[in-house]
């Protein structure tokens, strides 16, 4: 592994530049951690900073290492316990699973290591109210999506029974029955008139 050491001279606050760069690089993770912390503290509690935790997998950086291949000369440290072709005994305490990592184990066995650091009151307020500035507030309003919900309107005269209007279907049925008996009623009226004429004679 190759290590690069920055030996440049800095001013009084020599770590301030690195801190600002770190806050800019992981702003999304920091804002998410702050939004989770708001649920645990009052919004009006702005007299102190906040402890921010970021998963270590989010702050992993690329590392420089030697590539494979090539002719190399290495010197390995010796020991007084093992020689060539020796078999290594199983470690005491059960081997795997008994080690202690840096993170805290969870109840379901899926623990997650976190990098925890403190931010000042000013940094906390800047990140908390960053999206409430006028341009950002306008963008947040434009990002809101208007959802429309469709519902059934009108009626249908044919189709599956679930889509048919029962009242209008009954009205149409009665109208059809009335129209179908119109001829018989006209014939009945004509016979009644003939009967009345015969009785008068």
C-alpha cells in the first residue's frame, strides 16, 4: 500500500479547508443524518451543534496498491513457531464469529459501522435551512408532482353488470315494454270504438 503525505504548510485553522471539503463532498449523507436527528430534538433547539453519523461504506475512498505481475523481490519476516508444510491450528474461542469489530452488532445480525463527528451550530443551521431559501423553495414547489385520480362518470347501456346503471337500465326496460305494446293498445282502442258503435245501433 502506498501512502501520500501532505506536508504543505497551512494557516491557523489548518484543518478548516479539509473540513469544508469533507462537508461539501458528503452533503447528501449529512443532510439525511440531520433530518433524522430533527425527529429526536426540537426544531427550536438551535443553541448547540449536532452529532452526525455517516456509514463508513459511504466515505470509502480509492486506495493505491501494487498491481499484479512483474518480477519482485520480497523479504518476509521469519518466526520460530512454523516451518514449511506446517498446518496452522484452529484459533481458540471458536475462530470466526468471535472477533470484535469496530461497529456495534444489531439484533438481527446486520450491524453497520458508522463514522461519527460533530458539526457546529452555524453549520447545523446552514444545512437545516439550506433548502428554504427563495430560489430553492421555488424549485421545491416545482418539483411537487400533481397526481390525478380517475373515477367513473356517466353510465353505459351495455357491458358487464358492474358497469351498468341499474336505474337507467330499468327505465329503458320499461320504455321498451311500453313501445312494444303500442300496436296492441291501438288495436284494442279500435275494437272498443267498434263495440260502442254496435251498441248504439
